[in-house]
C-alpha cells in the first residue's frame, strides 16, 4: 500500500479528481469538505474516509486531521476562492475570507498534520494551490491574488523549514472548468475568449492539475520541493499573438 493522503477540498473539482487518481495508484485517502453528499459520492468511488469541515474554522481543521490518523504520506490542500472585484468594491470581509480560506487554512492544515506527515518513512508531500494570476497580474484579481501570493510564500517557507522530512510544492493553474469557476466557464462566449489567450487554446480541466498533484504526492517526485509549477496552457510565460 502506498500510504494515506489527506485531501482538503476532496468533494469536487481538482481535489476529487486527485482522489480518484491516487486511489487507482493504491493510496488510502481521507477527504475533507463541507458538502457531505458530495463527499459521500467521492468516498464511495475511491474507498476513502471523510470528515466534514469548514476550513475557516481552525478547530474543524484540527479535528479533520485527527480523524485522518497517522502516518500521512501526503496532504493536498485543494481549496480556494475566486473573488473577482475591482479594488474599490472589495470589502474587508472579502479580503479576510480569501486569506482565511486560501492561505491561513493551508498553513493551519499543514501545522495540524505535521506530526502525522513526519511519522512515516518519508519524505511526505504537501501540495498547495496558487493561481496564474499571482505571476501575471489580472484586473479585478486583487483579493484572490493577494491570498494566493501568500500561498506561494508559504510554500517556499515551509519547503525550507520542513526539509528533508516533508516536501512542499504548489500548483498554479489558469482558469479551469471546476464548480468553483462555473460563473466564468459557464458562459461559453467568455470561456472561448479566455481560452484563446492561452498558447494551448483551451481552458483547463480538473484532470490537468490533478495529474500533477498526484505526481507530486508520489515518490517519483521525491527530489522536487519548493516549486511553484504552472498548469496553465502556457499563459504564465508565452504570448503567441503580438
């Protein structure tokens, strides 16, 4: 058996797709999410255990980690927000919520899981999620870019602090067809226009990022840590139209 992986955001989107891939590769899984009905479906598909928790609640994070047990081979924090508002329309609540869910929640999840991550043969793997918007700078992304920028800083800090027992990396996708992004991807005209901005002109699918997440968890990625890796159709680095 490959070990147990704790997946926050395992009820849908990239987290659920990562769970499916890891289950096929022999990993035991513990899923965490807010929607029990969706968690139950993914758990049935993957043989996972699960906990119901809101990552804005530090106590709920600690409880979910405790329920996952020890040791842990990996932790995937596939939780996020997409708050798209001009700076003048952002409220304190918007900014604080984005930070709590994206950055503080990730830090608290790793903090709570650290004894279990260090308990195995190691090195264990932590996979966090950023966004292409941190590196690129997009209008109306101030709040989410700040929060995900903090995730990138957290990734590098923890990769240094927790080496060599725990590897820490982050994935930075471009717009991906997930339930979280439905407001953008559900408008086909808008989706087509955004897809055309990529060197590989389509939107991401959950499987694109999940494939990298599953690889980063695996021992095949055993010499990779402290990296922010784009899954973005080239959008972070390439401009194919003048």
